[in-house]
C-alpha cells in the first residue's frame, strides 16, 4: 500500500499516542456508565475518568482549581461560551485581524445584539502589536479576544503582554488556544489569562468533539445551554456551581478520557521535547520550501515565532489543485483554502483563494519533511 503522510495536524492530530486509543477502548468497554448520574459503581468510575482528565488539564496549564475547567465539544463551543456568556449589549470588545471564524462569527452574532467590536489590524506576517490593543481600549471595553497562534500562518501572539495591558485597564482576556494548548507552554497565571478556549483533538491528542474552556474565578458567565446536570434536579435552573453550570447533558466520557490520556502523554513526554521536535520539523520544512523557485511561504518563516503551521502557494497555481495533486499523486494530506479564517487571509494577502497549509505534528519525521518538499518541488515544475 502507498505510504500516506499526514500533514494536517492543525485540523486534528493523527495518529494519537497509543495510550489514547487504549484509554478510549477501556472507557467504552469497562467503564460504560454515565458520569454524575446514578451512584452505582459504573457511574462512579465514569465520574473518575472525567475528574482525572480535568485534573490533568489543570496541571498542564497551571489552573489551581480544576472545577474551573469546563468540557465542551471543541474550541468552537468553548469560544461561544466565553464570548456569549460574558458579553452584554452595550459592551465593547477588541479582537484581531487574524481570528478563526469560531471567534469572528460569535462576535458578529453579538454585534447584532448591541455589542461593539473593534478589530485590531495585524502585520502581513500575522503579528499583533500589543500597543495597538492598548490604543483600542475604551471606557466601555470589557473583553479582549485573541488567537494565541494562527491556524493559517502559525504566528504566535504576545499573550502575556496583552494580558498585562488588559489587567492594568480592568479588561478581561479570552485566548483562543486551539493551536497552542499542548504545543506551547501556557500558564494561565503567568500569562494573565482570564478565559482559555482549547481544542482537545489537536496538540492535546484527544478525540474530535472534545475541548474545554478555563474560566478564572474573576469571571462571571451566563450558561449558553441548559439541561440536566445529574444533581440539584429539583431546581428548574442550572446550578451555580462549576463545572455543572456549563456542562448540561451527558458528557462525552470516552472522548474526555482519551483527552486525559493525551494530556498525560504530554506531561510524561515533556512539552519542551514536543515543542523542540515540532520546531525542528517546521524550520526544515520552511527552509526546503523557500529553496523552491515559484514558492511563496507566508507568516514569520521562523519556528521561534510560529507553531507547526506553514502556509504556502506556488506562483500561478491554485491552492486546491496543489492540494489535490499532493494527495492523489504523493499520498500527502494537506489542507487548502481559507482554513475557516478569512480575516487572517485578508491580513496575509491571500484572500479569497487561500493557501496550501502543511502542519507537521509530533509524530512526523524529518524524512517526511524532505519527501513533502520534494513533492512540492515536482508540482512547482509541472
Ligand atoms: N480556533 C482555531 C485557531 C482553530 O484552529 C480551530 C480549529 N480549526 C478552532 C478555533 C475551532 O476548534 P474546534 O474544531 O475544536 O471547534
């Protein structure tokens, strides 16, 4: 069989560490019950799976109270909760020109409800200048929502500095860490983060359909969904206590168990080791691509300032055609187009056609980088 090379880890990581597969299988086969519902032993074991995963996530991100980690179906739901649960008509919110539609669209929906939005421009490489955020703060600004690293160019934003500005001015900070949780060190205390939205299925190695929102004790949020929480069932409102307040409905126990195993893998392996392997792959890929005539690489083009996300185009070729040939002729899985982030492509200058995105992950090898560069070289000379 043809050897396939998976280069779409920014969409979702593949493969997962072995222990993730084992944990999901174990939870499905042996745990079985519904967490937080019933007092029988299988329900209690399911509860344990969720609690352990919550503790692992909290440990990775320096979250003191793990009950402030609310599991969601992904970064999208986490961002919707952080944005819609926090903002009220009349509020002003600041965001950037590099955001994913998981931020752009909920903010647009809130604009229709009387929230005002300022989009701060970024450089063509995708960098956000904290000074520009400072200038955009008004008396009615309540929230800053920014992407930690771009899913188009990989560009890393100075979250800590932006957090300091937010803190000084009494504004809250919501960070979209979909591309960074598990890939870069994040410490919610050191980085002055009030809310952190994460995908479970990318660099945290969990399953698709998992994610979470960290909510600091200084944040008051309204739930965006109501339903059964397993306890306080006599009340017709969701309870005040976290995490139940934001976790109505049956939890995705196998998925969350898998996410917990993914985080344990990272803690055991060491984030530094993971980051350094991915940075090495990213630099090799960028250098290889830059050597090809007709290839344009977007973003910082430097692993010190970006995560493992590399966008490029071949002059005169449509990105979808390049993606199609990569897959059909070379067995290489890339993602093409706008990557659900049209604003980022407007900033970079690649709207509306987009780019070809290669996103190496921890399980890719140096040899695979060279195979991909060789394939792009061949396509460029067609
Ligand atoms: N934000 C960014 C930067 C992303 O890359 C993604 C995933 N493409 C999301 C948000 C949405 O994440 P999820 O698919 O987990 O809802």
